[in-house]
C-alpha cells in the first residue's frame, strides 16, 4: 500500500465529511486490525494484528495479539500500556498521552478540529482519503491518514511518526455501535507487574 497523492484544492470533500459523520453517528466500535510498520526507508520492520474497541468519548481498548501481546487501555483519565511478556505496565495521564494521537482521532469527540488540521486527499482505488495534521507541534506524529470506503466504512489508517517510520493499519469486521461492557475500558495491573507512572 502506498500513501495517497495529495490532490490540491477541495474538489472532493467527502473524506473529511466521512470522518465527521463517523464521529457524529458512531458511539462505539469494535473491529479487528492488521498492522505493518515500515522504517524511514520503507523497509518492513514488523507485522502485527489484534482487536480494538472504543466508546466515545475517550474510552478505548487496543489489543495486540501477534507477534507480541500488548494491551493499551484508555479509561478517560489514564492510559495503560501493558507488555504481557515483560509483565510491565506504563501509566500516563490521559490528556498527555491521547491529545493528538490516532486514538484521539477515532475515539475523540466533535471538537476534533481543535487538535487536528483536516485535509482531503481525494479518491484512490475507491477509497476516500483524508489527512489529519496535529496542531500540537509536540505530537509524536507528523500526520495521520484515514481511508473510508465510498459507503462510509473506515478501512485504513496510515500514520508517520517523527522518526520517519510509517504504520499502516487495515480494519476488518468493523461493527458500529455495538453494546460494549464498561469493564473493557477498566485496567487493573496484574499481580506482580512492574508499574511505571509517567
């Protein structure tokens, strides 16, 4: 997959509208994802996969199942990063961890344009692409791109970090507005885990 080519002008405003509609009409989501990480020379570093759920506003659960187990859970107050192999938990304040991150883009609220500049990129292979550029210059990401099918389903995400690495995500089995139990977004460190607060 290659990043879409920027189309100048606003001839196609569909993708940004798709995102706004997605935020307005989708309170909860569950999906599977596959992820590919490329270095700055576009070499494949790692492939991974897992599941995600979120509930607007500000609750999400991102679980990596392969090749290593990792859980990232946001409860609206804190974000918990749990490395299963190391039995180590890192805790960050929610606003610091989430402000201009991909999770904020998906699980945030209608004030999304407070944190991102939204740009339409046009249509490529029947996918409507848009780019979100963090307004916070301290963000860990240069940009985040989202690809929607013509019927409004979120299918792809691409993001480039400040080290020049690019992460591609493909979403599948995405369900809008499922009933999700509150306990999904609660995290209790396992017995014996090292807990690091940042």
